[in-house]
């Protein structure tokens, strides 16, 4: 039986789409219909929610954004400009299949999606960034270019002490020796979402680097997605906000989405070590399996992230089209 590709509407079919997203192990909150709508509104793109079916059984989801500027049309996942974490395709109901059947189902689903994209969007350029989706062979077979990227992932297992013992000596010292009366770290509110984004923006601007993530977009995600999907961790000293981390949470993974920039304040605590520790500790107690530090491609930042003894994981950037066309959407930055 062939695979049928259906296009769901992000508003009228939102509940149906979200059921499929929740049943797939490879998704995150950015896959949800409400998050896709916000990405589209924020970036001036059109969302297409592609779902694959074998008969009446859902087998995969692939959110794609159509983005047009002048005569050029591109297909993206995640949306351009949004600085959203990984999207791309994700499969359902393949875990119990034998390898041959799983391969065939994945191939037919992806080729059906790619055929739909070509027929309905006809993009001059396509760019998909995917994680937790390892079988990228159908993209290669269809002449897409695939470039691996890397991220660090900390397994949240054992007790607090066992987790802490796996960190580097300086990280352990920074966490254990911090005066708990000298600071507070807690999950904040929507105003803290804005504070975290603005801290990141200030850091980018100080380095003459572009930062296009909209504060309104981040706050809208926090307000619109289910409780706990976006968690703003804020650190304060004497009531003053000094730094924070925006965490995205799925059923099994916490993602270090934004924040954690080096603070300007001269205080006698390692703010980011403590923030990351609180995020991991709370995830451990909340039965979350892992903490994705989101990126392992910048040596200067890798030195910090590696202190938590993470494992190296691979994600993929998948592109097709004429070289240079992506300069027309140059604000679509690879998430690092």
C-alpha cells in the first residue's frame, strides 16, 4: 500500500496534527500547530503541515514553510528568521517494525513529501534542519545535500549527586560552593522571557553579529504553548535579574534554546553553571531523559558545554537548490 500525503490546516486541523506530534518520539514543542502558526506569522511565510498515512494509519509528520521574496521561493523547516530549534520530518509507528519495513515506510513517506514540495511549492532553494531523525538517506537519494552538525546532550539519570559527579571539577566546585543565600534561580514569567532574549540580543550586538529572534515571538510561544513547553529560568542577585536560560521541553528532552550569555555583572558566583545545573536538576526530578545543550560547533562555547560531560550527537542540515540563493534569505541563520 502506498503512502498518502495529506496537508493539514494549522488552525482547523490543529488538534489532529498535535495528536500525531505527541505520538512521535522525534518531535519537540516547535512542531505543535500553534507554534507553527506563530513561526509563520513572525516570518511572513506560509505553513504546510504534511502528514503521511498508510491507509488510515498516520506514519509521519513534516512541517514545511513556503517563503517568497520577489521571484524567489524557498521551502524551509524550521521557518526562516525564526531561530527555532530543529524541525524537519518525524516518523510515527515505526519502532516495532522490522528494519526492511521501517526503511520502506520512511523512504515512501519522505519521497511523497519531497514530491509534494516540488509540485506545490517548486522551491528554488530548500533548507531543513532536523534532529532525532537518523535516516536521511532518502534525501541523499533525491539529490539533496546533507551536512552534519553537532550538539551536546547530557543524560539525566541517577541521583543529583551522581549527575554532579560526572561534571568537571570546576563545574562541581562552582555549584557546590555557591552561597545559596546570595542568589535565587527559579522558573520565571513572561517578562523573564523578554529579559532573557534582550540579554542575548545585547551580547550579539556587542559582537556586531545579527540577532533576528523576535522578543514578541518568544513571549507568544511562552503564552500559547502548553504549560511547561517553554521554561524561562532566571537568576537574580539582590532582586536584580542577571541572566537566564530559555528552556524548551518535550516529553523526554529539555533543550537549552536561548540565553546563558556571559553576564556583565561582577558577582562572586558562576551564574551560568548554576542556571544549567538547576535546569538539569529539575529535569532529573521531572523524569526528563536528557538535556540538549543545542550546539557543539563553536570551539569557544564548546569548552563551557563540555564541562557537563555530555555525549556528542549529530543533527543534519539538508539543502537543495542553486548555491547563493540562500543569500536572499540571509537572516535565516543556522541554529547553533
